[in-house]
DNA sequence: TCAACAGTTTAGAATAAATATAATATATTA
DNA sequence: TAATATATTATATTTATTCTAAACTGTTGA
């Protein structure tokens, strides 16, 4: 199956018609060999550099949100001024480098399963995310 | 030691002079029997209702940030439109109820220690936070 | 007592992310 | 292809947060 067809399917499943702009967004997000982290602003910049088509902010926001809702993208819980998204939707965790403002994946196997002994009546856990904030370790320099 | 003196000490240690406004903020944040979660907007509203003194948004932001820097408050990593803060600075975790937009503390003892096997050269872990998102469990109704 | 000053408070302006709007353009369908 | 339903876009709006500059407070030292 050609890439374009995969994208059209992803879009349709997300309740979106496949348009030039949306397919371009798919190319950037899902073509990559590796998964990656991005902000809306970064995504728009990548598209601008790669493509000969123009995509407005609104379209990018709408498309990203539709993919999130469908589970093709994940939002990473961070207290940043802008939202960070992840094309890796498998269960995994993150380091956040506070000095370089960069996210690093932590594979699920690298974290023992997080076992929460407490429950809330009438509620179930939908997701468990671990954020480990990291900084330079100057002690290790000596 | 009277409460006011504790607050004055907290303020001085945070590099702030004890002023009427700042002491009022301390009263709201640190007088409570229990620790609690709040947004800046909520904090301002509480002060408005309780106090006969006026406190501007800027003063609240500045004071909260100074307390954060000193470790008297913690920011909770959430992708919300506004920042959530916690007066409980002990090591603990959170449920986030996505339907009611409410935070619930999870005591450290209720989570087995999160053991991250991966390391990043030259970096050390400063904090590890677990956010468990919860939703209604309709299955349990039957 | 007062002048000088360092730090505060405040209202309002500025910034920036995210969302809404409404006119125009495009895709789908029958 | 015509009719319709949905998308795209530029622009305006909203909202949290930060910045600014002027007025204020309290302390110190002559």
C-alpha cells in the first residue's frame, strides 16, 4: 500500500476528508523513520520548508486534534508555554531535559510497571504517564 | 511561633520582603489544614473573598513563582490551559479526573517506587512524576 | 524631620498560544 | 457535472502569562 493511501485511511478514520494540506501533514508526521516530538509551531515550520503548498495554523491545529482524538498522536503532559505532541503512541514515558527543553523517550521496558494501589470509586485509569525531569550532573565531572 | 512569623520567614527565605499582600497570600496557601491544588485565578478569587486588601495578579504571579523556586510550591505537569500548583511539596503523585478537571493526590506509599533503568550521560534525574488520568468506569455499574 | 533609596504594588499594555469566524475554495455524491 | 457538504484561510478573538512604568512604602542616615 502506498503511503498516500495509508494517510487517506488515517484521515478518514479520524473523520477528515483527505485534502492536500492534510496529506502533507501526514507525510511530515508519519513518514519519518523514527517517531518524534513536536509543537504546533515546529510542525508548521517543517511543512513550510518541505512543501510547496501553504497550510494555515487553523488546519494544523484541527488536524492534530483530530489525530489525537483518534489516538494517532499523544499529547505529553508538560508545563510548557506550548503543547508538545508525540507521534509515538505506544505506551512509554519521557525524560524532559529542563536545560535544553528537549524530550527523550523512555521505552516501556526501561520502567518497571507503575503500580498504583489506590483506586477512586466509579473511576478507572485511562493512562499512566511518567515524566522524569533531568538536569546536568556536575558531580559526575570530577 | 505565630503563623505570621512563619510566613515572614518563608518570604525572606524566598528573597521577598514581607508585605501585607504577600502575607495574605501565605495565609491562604499555608494556613489550610490540608494541602491543596490551585490555579492562579482560583487563588486570586479566594483572596478576594477572604481579605479586605487588594492583591493584583502580578503580585500573585511573582510570589507564587518565588515560592516555586524555593520549593514551597510545586507545579503539576498537566496540559491544561492554565497552570496548576500544589501546596504539597512532598514526593507524591496525582490522579487527574479528565471529566471533572480535578486533581487528586496519590500518596507516595500508594505507588511502588518508579524505577527508571535508563540513564542519560552527564544528566541526573531531578524529579519523577506520575500522572494517572481517570475517567468514569461505566463497566462497573452493571 | 526629612531626603534619598531600594524594593513593591498596581493597572494596564504587550505577548503568544489556542480557538472561533465567515468568506472563499475544494471534495464528495448522486 | 451539478448540488451539497465540508475544508481552508486570513483575520479576529480569547485567555493565560509576562512586562512596564508610575506611584507607593518603608527604611536609613544626615
